[in-house]
């Protein structure tokens, strides 16, 4: 598959978690495109010509494949870490 090959070729320059989901920089054949991906909102779009026409392009698919694999494994995106405050309130309840 083309999208799998993109990942193998390390065309994804970076993936960052922004205020409205994930933002990835992908190297295309002639240009660099930005892919926006928010799994919770079901948003997946790319700045390449195909992506601007509303098509699901190979860049968007590559990022989705990469992110889904990575974040399903680590669950960093799904489970936001909140251990310190909840641990604190639990101990407070115990002492009260
Ligand atoms: Zn694209």
C-alpha cells in the first residue's frame, strides 16, 4: 500500500499534539504538506491539492496509520495523564 510505504520511507517529519488535535508535517514528492488529524472529532485533512479538494490523500492516510498505530500502543492521546491531582484527592478523602 502507498500509505504504508510513506511511513516506511520516513516521510513523516513530525507529529505534534496541538490545541485542536494532531498536526503532522509530511514530505510529498515535490512539496511538504501539513496533515491535521483529530481522532476524537473524526477530522483528517491535508494541505496538498488532493486534500484541498476533499479527497483522502496518501499523506493523510500515512499520518492516520502512523498515529493510530503509535497512539493505540501508548494510549498517550486517549488517556490524558492526571495522576497527581486524583491521587491527592483520594488521600484527602481517606483523611476526612
Ligand atoms: Zn495530501
